[in-house]
C-alpha cells in the first residue's frame, strides 16, 4: 500500500503543481516550470529568421534611400550650376547688346568702329578672363578679324579680359549676319529669309559666307524695314549675331540671338514732309548729296503736298529739284519705334547743348508736355530729336543727326540760322524767317541711330 503523496511507478506526474490560494494554503508548491518541447524551439527559429529578413529589408531600403538622396543632391547641384551658367550666358547677351549701342557713360565700351559695317569677316570677342584661348570657340576661324575691343582700341587682337562684368563666367562672340548664316537657317530662293539683292542665288559655305545681311529699307519706296543684302553702299546697319557661352563645371550653356539696329524712317531726301513745304522766309540750301560720300545722292526735298520756295533757296541732289512724295511714310510709327529709352524733354530748350559728336543721344518731346509745341532757341545737338506734335527752331540752331516731328516744324532763324546735317522728317515744314540749311549725311544719321537700343529678333538656346 502506498502512502499519501508517494510516487507510483508508471503514473505520469506533472513537473509542477498549480498553486492555489496564498503561500500558506494546502497544496501550495513550487512555481510551475513548463517543458520546452520541439514546437517551442521551432517558433523561436522562425522569429530569428523573420528578424534577420527584416533587418536585410531595412538595410536595402536604407541603401536605396541614400542612393536616391545622393542622386537627387547631384541632380540638384547640376541644375543649380546649369541655371547659373544660363544666366551667365544671358548676362553675356545683355552686355553685347549694351556695347552695340552708343550711350552716355558707356562711350569707351562701344565695340563698333568706322569701316566695319560692310565687313563680312568682322568678329569681336568679349571675354571675362585673359585665360581664354581660341580652342574655347569651336567655330574659331583665322579668316575673320577676331578682335577683342578695349577702350581706345576697338581693333585690338590681343586676348585680354575686356568684359565690363568680369565677376561672371562667360565669353561671347559678335559678328555680322551673312548669307551663309541665313542659308544654314533655311533660306532658299523659294523660302526666303531675306531680300536677296546681290543677284547670286548659289549656296555659300563657311569659307565664303557671302554678303552681310542688313536691316533697313532696300529701296527709297520701301515702307517697312526688312532684312536684305546688297552689293551697293547702304546707310543701314547689319543684323548682328551674338553667341554667348555661360561657362562652368557642367559643360556650359550657349545662347544665340540675332539683334537689329532700328532704322527709323526711310531716308528718302534731305528734307521730307508728308504735307506742304514752305521755304519763303529767307535764304536756304537743301542738299541731298551725301556729305560723308557713302551712299547715292538723294533729292533735296520730298513732299506729299505742295512745295513753295523763294528765289534765295538753292536745291542740290539727284534729282536736284523737290520731288513729289510717291509713298507716305508713317512718322508716328517711326517715332514710337526709336523713342524707347529716349531722354524726355519737359521744358522748352534755350542755350542748351544736347548730346555730343562722340555720344549722340535720343530726345523726346511728348505732345502732352508741349501743348503749344516745343520751342528750341540757340541749341546745339547731336543725335535724334523726336517731337510728338509741333516744334519751332529759333535763333541759331545746329543739329547733327535726325529731327523728326509728327506735326509742323517751323524755322525762325537768326544769324547763321538753322543748320541740320543729317536729315529732317516732319508733317509740314514752314520757314518763317532767317536762313536754313539741311544737308543729307548718312554717317551722322547712322551714328545717331546707334544711340537707340537694339531689338532682339530671334533667340534660342543652342545647348
């Protein structure tokens, strides 16, 4: 017989009792310790594998995120540099345009020079570093002038920093547009990009670029300015091509633009009037022969109305008599085109000097400021005088360049009287008193037009 609590062989006993009540209760025993069987070991192994897989996945995701972030940072950096180079190239275009214009305070930076306008090989560089080398320009050619204009020497050929914005990284090239350039852009006789007046339709090549393409009036009867070529001398200025390189680590940005010098009204006579012309108040000389001798002679007067003149008025030109106006010019449109950035006159001018021979300027007398018309007495000027409405020139007035008045232009000369070298355009002309002299001069008119800001005709990013 067995005793209570004894162990019987063959009867399974739990490894521990279940504790009932508190520690003092009957049946209390040690804490329960369960068996660790094969099933529990399997669960632990699965958890370990799952954790390792999770760590691997997290590692892969982290690596991908880091790689993506690094790539994004590189892309962002490249984009930033590309933007910087783009705006550097834009700054180059802006400098080129400013230096193609004669303006007060920037006369030393003007890059043009006498005799270049008909030179198809003229090429000027503006660089911000003297380290620039010819191999930097993939289109560099020894057949071209390749000048680096500096103050006092617009034909300098020595490489040196000549930019007015040397804190930016760019270089640029300016040259006159030629027939070769137009043909590369698609010009053909059947699809013309310009009016070809040189009589040759064969294609040109890099070693023979053809004639310069100008922007102006191809004939005296033309009403609107266009691009054209000619074998004759012309008072109009070339279309300019500007290629600006914004340099940097990403390879650089190249921008290309075509800009034109606005031509103003067509040069059809020494004195043009869309209405009547009265030259009966004294002596006078109206001369259509080009003083600088570059272009063909013009009529002395071209009028859309009647021309009356006294016996003391002399006429010279081709033909040497006043001519009727075959086609009326739109003086209002011409004034609006070239008045951009003009110096506004707000009062009548007396004993004033406006502009200079070195730096002609553009002046505008708006009609609202002069309801009774502009009065100029004893004035010397160079450039372009634009009058919206009527104007009276009194005493001794000397003007080199262009005078354009949409209303009536009156002359009241004293002493040496009214002397204009260049050209006069007006609605009507009335000589009241004193001598008057108007002589055509294409060089002075061209110099005056250089004071007008250039206008962009085409713009593109090359790469």
